[in-house]
């Protein structure tokens, strides 16, 4: 164990802050709930409202539906915050989104069809840095970013 402790000390010294430690403090993580009680139960009340949560799977697996549900619930829980949809495949259906409870008049919409994956990722990172933005981006499994959603 001493070797691991030495490595931790070196990392912390080299980085100038505590990047590694023994144990973890308990953290209460705010979550974006699902409309489904079962999904909320399975995922302890929804997905974390901090960071990025990725949904991936084959075509027609329900990734977009889950993302729309989360956007709808985020809009209800935090009406003062913006939600953003990156329509990487240019297949966003505003009527379907509205039927899922999304306030499309408050949804920020971006269709970066001519951008590289790196450029799109840079755009997402820039928005993630904003304290007033919840992120939702949609793409297929074979594309960079897959299903990227939610940062506060």
C-alpha cells in the first residue's frame, strides 16, 4: 500500500492540488428525474444534473425519447435555466418534442450539420461552461458524442 500512497503524494504535489485521496466524502448529487418511476428507482432518482451523461444504443432504442423526457423534466424543475439540443442528424421533430412535454419555445436549438466532430465537441464544451445551460445533444452511436446530455 505504501507504493500507492507514494504515487498519490507525487500526483498531488505535481498537480498542485489534491487530485488523489484515501476515501471519498459523501456528496448529495442533484438529479434530473425521469417521468418513469421505474427509471427513477433504477437510477436513484434520475441522472446527475452535473457533468455529462451519455446515452448510447442502436437506432430506435429510445435514446431521443429519454433525452426529451429529461429535457422536459429539467425545464419543469429549473425553469430559469436553458436547455440546448444539438441536432447532429438534423432529425429533430419539434411536434414530437412538444408531445413529450418539452417547451420548444424555451429550447435552444443548434443544427451543426457542416461541422466536424471536434468542432461540435468544442461547441458543447463551451456551452457546458455556462452556468445557465443544460446540454442535450443527439447523434447516432457511430458518431462522436453519441448521446450527450446534461450539464449544469
